[in-house]
């Protein structure tokens, strides 16, 4: 009898065939996903001379190639075969031959001249400037395009469309030279960072100043130096946070900036404060002269009069934070800090954001005053609370004012230059 037929030796070959089919299916699915993702997300492009790749849609690549803004040597990534190819080696080759950056089209030059005429007819609209910048890029003149984008940003600072067009067309090197391109984030967009800012350098950074304030508020003679030191610290916080720093300044910065910097800041602030209070003191003196008040000096008249005291407090709250911000972060000259018109123009420029910062400072002041009143019967508890809340208020309020200045830095500095030139 013959041996029975065995199927055992067929099992390995069947298993290998199954795995091969499975791998082939997986490969097809993977390639399909890559092609699908590339279609959705666009094509990564590394332009000639650029250091960072960008993701473009194919239609934008064709338009840029026709306009001469895409170099034949630019690299484009095709995810279906996982390779980088030069633009000249792709289907864009026919588009690249339509317009060459070195040989600008006569029609484009004529369109550019018409666009300049449109700019002259509409000097307060950024739309014609964007069109002129687009045509300047098409004829290969990046310098003219950058000038048009800058003028558009000066007409409409931080405008999203202008910023988007400039980022899409200009190389990174030219983009960094544009002013008013992108405004720093609002301080209220990150409330947790604002709340944690005072403790960003650790608990000792708050604890040591709190103990100093607690020790120096027991006597009138030490209260004035305490206020002076807190003022120095607050100005340094404003100056540091206006540069984009998200941690409070080191103690050594107070010593490094000692001398002329601190003297200039305090002289400017003191002069602006005196200038603000003089009208109220004059009114109080007039009330004493005409017999409407029996107080012994004008300061007492102001402090005892509900109307005058509320007016002084309101004027201080509205006016002095702007002076403090400008002399700390901008290095405003003393004569500029004493110019109410310039301070007023800065406040009008910041408008709602400045009001929000003032309301925040007012809320901190009310919190310091309100939290200590229920603890008035306890010997040291109110002073401990006042010391801690004062330190926190100086740091948080300085951070808000510094970030506010950072958002309007270029416009405020331009306003200062204009007033100086005039």
C-alpha cells in the first residue's frame, strides 16, 4: 500500500503567501493614506534660500510658478513616493516657463504702474498696496514689495490679511524687518500665567519682600523708604515684562539700573504726579481764601473733601499708570512725561486695553483694602495680609502694564518720535 498523502509541508507555503498578501494590502493602504493626507494637508515646500519648509496647496504652487515667485530649484515633497523633487522636475515645469523672474512680463509692469496709480488715488486703503506688492513680487522686485507691505501695515497695524499676505510672499529675512506685523498676545489670554507670575522665581522671591514690607510699615519714617523700594521694584517689573520676559526681574537688576536710570524714572513720575495734583491744590487754596473751608492747609482740604478726594483718586488711577508704564518701559524723557497731551494720546491709543489694565489695578487695590478690614481686631494679621497682598499687587500690576506696553510698543515709540520731531 502506498503511503497516505500528507498536507503538512503545504502549511508553511500557505502561511507565507498569506503574510505576503497581507503586507501588500497594508502597503497599499499606507500609500493611499499618504496620498490622501498630502491632498488634504498640501505639499511641504522648501524654497530656494529658505531655512524652513512651508505647506502649500497645489493651486497656490501653480499660481506662484506662473508669477515667477517659485524658483525652479525649490524642493517639493511628494508623500506618495516619499521623495523631494525640484519644481523644475515636476508638473510645474510648464508653469515655470511662463514667467521668469529675470525677464519680467511687459503686461505685469503695466499692471504694476496702474496699481501705483490706484495707491495714489486711495492713500488710506491698504487693499491697493497689497495688490501693488503682489505685482512687485511678480516682476521680481522684493524690495518694492516689502515697502508696500510696510506702508499697508502702517495704515492698518497688525491687520490679519496684510500680515498673511506678507508672510506668504516675503522671505523670512525680509519679513523680520517689517514693523507692526504681529501684536504680542494679550495678557488676559493667559490668566494662569498672570496668576502665577509673582511666584515664577520660587516662594522666597515673594516671602523675603513680604517680610521687608511687614517690618517697614510699623513706622512712618520707614514707610516712605518702603514705598520708594516698592516703586523701584515695580518699575523694573514693568521694564522687564515689556521685553517679553515671563519671570520677575532678579534683585541684581535693581542694582545694575541704579543711578541715572532710577533717578530719571522717579523724577519723571514725581513731576507728572505733582503736575496732576497742582490744580486740586489750587482749588483747595481758593476755597480757603474765599472762606469755604476752615482747614489749616490745602492738603487737608483735599483729604477731607469727599468730592476733591474722589476726583484726585480717579485722576491718579486714570493718568499715573500710563506715566509709570512709559517712563519704565520706554525710557520716556522727563519733558515728555510732563506733557499731558502725549500721555493722553498714549491712553487714547491703547483705549480699551488700558481701561482693562486700570480696572485690574483698581481691583487689586480694593482687594488689599477689603481683605484686611475683617482682621482689624487681630494684632498682626492685617499687617501680614497687607504685606503679602502689596507684594503680589506690585508684581501682578507691573506685569500687566509691561505686557500692555509690549502690545503697543511700536506705535507708542512712533508717537514719541513724532512729538520729538515736531
